[in-house]
C-alpha cells in the first residue's frame, strides 16, 4: 500500500464519527443533547470522532426522575438502547434532581430526609447495576448538577413556577438548599466508590467560578468550586427565556462549562484509554 493510501486510510479512521456515549436522564441531560454540547466539547478537545449516540434523546426527557427510569419497563428502554447499539461503551447518568426538588422540604425530619436520600440512591443503583450488567466494557459516569438560583428568578408573572417550587420546599434559604443538594450528591457519589467501572464528577460551584458575580464586583475565578454555599449560581448562568430566567436550568454556555468539567474529570482519560486499548 502506498504512503498516500495509508495516509488517507488513517485519516478516514481518525474522522469517522463513532457514537460511543449514551446520555441518560432528565432535562439537564436533554438540554445538553439539544445544545449538542458533548459533541462540541469532544471536538474542541481533540476527539471529533467520538460523539454521543443519536438515540440519546429517547432516554433523556424533561421531568424524568430516577424513580421513573428504575421501573422495569422504563429501564428496559435504556437497556434496549445499549443492546441494540454495541458500539456504546460509556453511559452518562444525569438523574435524581427532580426526585430531590419534588420531594425535599426544609420541614423534613432527619429520618424523612435520610429515607429520601436512600430511595434516590437505591433507584440510581438499580439503573447503574442494570447498565453495567449488559457488557463488561461499559463504564458509567455520574454527572449531576450545579446550584440553582431561587433569589433572582421568582419575581413577576414569569417567575411563578420557580416561586411555587420554592414554596413547596418550605422556602429554604440559599444556604439550606445548597447544603442539602451537596449532601445528597455526596451520598449518590458513593455509588462510584463501590464499583471500579462507575465514576463521578461534581459540578457544584462551577457557575460561580466561570461567571462570577459582576453586580457584586466578584470577577470570574475569584470563587472556585465547590463555591459559596450562601450564593446561588449567578443569574448570568441561568437559562434565559427573554422575560425571565430559569431557577434551575443553565444557558448553553453554562452546560458547555459543565460538560467540559466532565471531560476534564472523566472523558479525557476514558477516551485516551480507549485509544490505547484498541476500544476493548
């Protein structure tokens, strides 16, 4: 084979897109898919040939809870996606936020809060174990959330949804909500400690670090992860609906920072190891 043909062959391999990543979860997962965030971040970091699977939108859906996906019939949708697409070897789980927001309340007793934590952890473990059981080469990356913003988003007509959600939680302070969220994440992160094929990257404080608080004279990079529990994510990081800002979801740029953090903490090493091992 001539050197030219070899070069063309190697180039075609290098740029052939291989959808090895399946993103599973809720609206945070869905928005990352809708924004094409993973594919852009992978490309920016030198892996334009590795992309998320095009079926990701069938296993990521607004409003979904871990308890939904843990139901056998729904769980089978994820397993079918994996089994019907043998090239998938990495599954990102972004799930559990709705379980927390819909059930947690500052008036909960410690026993009630522990029961909620345990239930979400059980549901997550059910999903993780089922995914790992499909193939020995599959890994799971747990990628959760950053702090919400219920300080700048609850005013006026368009902030009513966020205001209602805050009221349902018993109107916690920012510190109370952030503290509870980080505590819950630490418990879910223990799932990664129990299996060498499960990994966890935390994002708390990331928006505070990248956006800063310009209205308070705090520049980006002054507050670093895990951030200030007394502050929400900056309003500039929250999804913009023109008339209002979302209290929980991020802008496309915010999700880009978040997926880049996941890349730095997991995907970079995962992809390099895949190349070294011949995708075994």
